[in-house]
């Protein structure tokens, strides 16, 4: 009996060393190369020790998935959207779906939405147009300071991958912008709304798929009117083409339009292109941290003899007002601050809040 125990104990000692070095069974074979009985006992001891100290086996992961301990939480879609450029977000050039198609969050920002107090250097108290019956005879009693607000949004209703003129995607939008001028301090005249312009449009956006440089081509149909009766009625219809370029935090939109002709009887403002021109440029800059933005709108009639234009500079300051708004400053100069002012020159300065675009 004792003679049998001693080899087993020796085998267990050897096994302990074996497990720390090159392997259990291989060392048994190496220790007893010519003693079959002792080698067999060594194998038995290894098997017994393995059975006693075995742990619950770790289940192998399913095909194509990492083991549970190696799994990582997928990056949220909102985090991915933060890496998208401004122009990509505004026109959804990467077909990013992050809304409920049946809910109001289908509405996307279009132009800037803001509310401010504005003061004019030369308020238009006697609107004029060369069209018959469109000129005010008696000047209005208006204040130079008033409230100005703009609401602008759009929604897409069709998307298609294309291979056209080097474009990759086609998206159709319906958009709406409303801009109002409210004589809020003019209590002697019951604080009337001086002007409200309504601007619905249809837009086809062709995306290039480029990460930088030329990003899109917009083709649009635009109506703008103030919905007023004579002598204050103003309106026009346009079709336009607009290109979009982007480099880092800088973006550029360049647009040219053609006014759809109207009969003389329906034309509220026959000389509007002389003042409002045939296109515009929008230059925008925003730092990587998104704390502010600067946007410059330029418009010109491109006339050498009677050059007329308009400039609007908007700055969303790095001053947060809650979670959805920022302090907003605006300076304008030239013709066409509003539709009723299409042929009236003035300089305005405004300060208020703008609502975050994204």
C-alpha cells in the first residue's frame, strides 16, 4: 500500500511543477519515458487534480459577436450626429434619420429663427411702388424701434439615391419662413404689426457626397408676399438655383434667381429686381465647439450705373439663454429689409435671442 502511495505523491509533486512550466501530460511522459506503470499513475493524478480544480467553463460567444466581457456599448446616434458638419445637418446630406416620422420633430430648421428689438435709422412710414394704387398717400405714424421675429422650418417628404451630374442623393423639401415687424412700443396706435412676410417654397436638394468643398445643389420654387391689400400689397415669385460649399467651420451658399413674370394688373412691384437684385450670397462661420456663429448675407443688383444692394450681419453670441437659445445681434444696411421696404434704404441694429438651429 505504502509502495503505491509514494509514487502517486511524487507524481502530484511533479504535476504541480509541470503545470507551472510546459504542460501536465507532456511532463509525465518526459519523467517516466520507460516506466509505463508510473507514467500511467502520473496521468491519473493529472486527471484527478484537473477534475477537482476545474472551473465552470466560460460559454463561447455566438458566431459574429464578442464575448460579454468584451462587448462595448454602441456609440449613440446623437454622438455621431455631433460629428456631422453644419451643412450636412441642415440639408441632411448623409440621410441621417433621427426623428419619429409621425411626430412634429420631422420639422427641421431652415433659416434662422429669432426674436429681437430693432431700431431703424429711417423707418419706412410711406411705402411706395410704381404700380398703380400701390403708394401710401398719408404717412403712417410709426416708431423707429420695433420688435422683429422670424420663424423658419422645413421638412423632407421624398429621398432617392441618384447618379446624376455627379450627384449621389436627391431630397425634396417643403419649407416655410415668416418674418414679422411689430410696433410693440407704438401704444398710441394699439401696437400694430407694420409688416409680415410669408415665404413658402419647394426645394430639391442634390447632394454630392463630398466631405469638403462642393456639397450640394438646390433647385427651388419660392413665393413671397405680405398678404396685405392695396396700397401695401407686395409679392413676387421666383425660381432659383443655389450651390453650397463647406470647408471646416466655414460654409458658403450662392444663389441666383429668375423672377416669374406677372401681368401688369397683378404686379405689385414691377421694379423689385432693380432693388433686390438677381441673387444672394450667405457666408457662415462657426467654431468647432459651436459656441457662436457669424452669418453674412449679401445681395446686389449687379448694376454698374445704379448699383444697389443689401447687407445683413447676424452674430449668435457665446451667451446661452437656457438650453435652446443664445443672445443674438444683427446689423443691416441697404434696400429690402422687408418686402414692403424693397425700395427703401435704411440701417437697422437689433438685439435679442435666436433659437439653436441644431
